[in-house]
C-alpha cells in the first residue's frame, strides 16, 4: 500500500501573505509526483485540531489584525494550542512562517497594540521593532537535526523573501533553522534565522522566509515530507524528482540577494 500524508492547513483564509499557500501546493505536488496520497485539511477559526489525523501542519503569515483574530482562536480559548502540541508530541511536524512562527512562540508584542499570547510551542518571543527587514534572504542551514534529510543534498542553503518588523529571540530550548548569510533573519542582530524545536516525537519549524519558501527549497520540502511520513509509515525513502526548475529558482533568488549586497 502506498504511503499517505495528510496536511492540516491552519487559518489559510487569514494567514497567506506573499504566496505562503504555495508551500501547501509544493508539498502536495511533491507527494503526488511520487505516488504518495496527499490530502489537505483546512483548519480555520472555530475548527478543532484533528490530533490524530494530520501528519503535517502548515501555518502562514498575516497582518497584525489577522494575527489578533487567530491568537484569540488558537490561544485565547486554550484547547486548540494544547491539541496542536499534542499532535506534535505524537509525531506530527509543523512548518510556520512569519506570523504563524510568532504565534507559536511565547508571545508577540506589536506596535501600540495589546500583546498577543502565543501557543508556547516554540521557545521564542517576538517584539515589533522600529524598522522592517525587507528583501531576499540567503541562509546557511543544517537539516541534520531531523534525521530525515536526504544524504548528499545539493545545497546547504535556504532562500526566501522576508518582510517583517518583528524581532524574534530564541530561548535555550530552540535552535536556529540556520545562520543568515544575507538578510535580517530573526532580529537583525544575532545572525539567526528561524527556529527548530523538538516537541515530543515531533518537530515545530519556524521561519521568516516567504516567497513561498518550499518551491525553491526542495531539500527542505522533502525533509518535511519524510518527517510527516515517519509518523505512520516509519522511515520512507523518497524517490528522487527532476528538480531542475526548483534549483534554478533557488539559485536565481540567491543570485539576486548577492547582487543587492554588493
């Protein structure tokens, strides 16, 4: 029987800045090209987290107004954040971008507005700064923590586009997704980008990389798919795909980032 992967799409109608929905499309497309059954489960305001149904959760970015509505649903009522944590503890994986990343931390403090409580799943916190980090980003990443990263990956770098005023700081239980080569990253000061947090048998990954992230970082997409499949199927070897276009996109973004830095 072919393996299957069920993706929970968190607040997709509210949190979808800068093409974040493309991450869902990339994951589903890479599964289908390999004969892996993939189903998307929308999870919006008022919906329950299907703890034992979804293998992978995706949580995109949004404006402060949308984040406030989502924070009330995710954290204000208590049970939803707890159920997401339970799903991760049982082996699911979550990818969270920008606003989703901030709301999985301890809290987000926006400009001139009440502090938004976070789910506390990732050991980090975010405070809005006086300026925005905007532009293409190049990150040196180490995906070996997952134990699911393909050997001999073509590139240890990640590329994407950032646009955020939030300064995110990592606590001792989280590790950075990577080190910034070009761009602002988490806070523009400590050289980190994103966060990786082991939660029980599962993982939560946060990042500021929009664009969307996964179509031009196929090595990260496949790492997430392997982690998601591991929950039900154990270690699954993914057949290689023809990723020439994906890597051309990766190198194009990296080239633009380097050119602007000169």
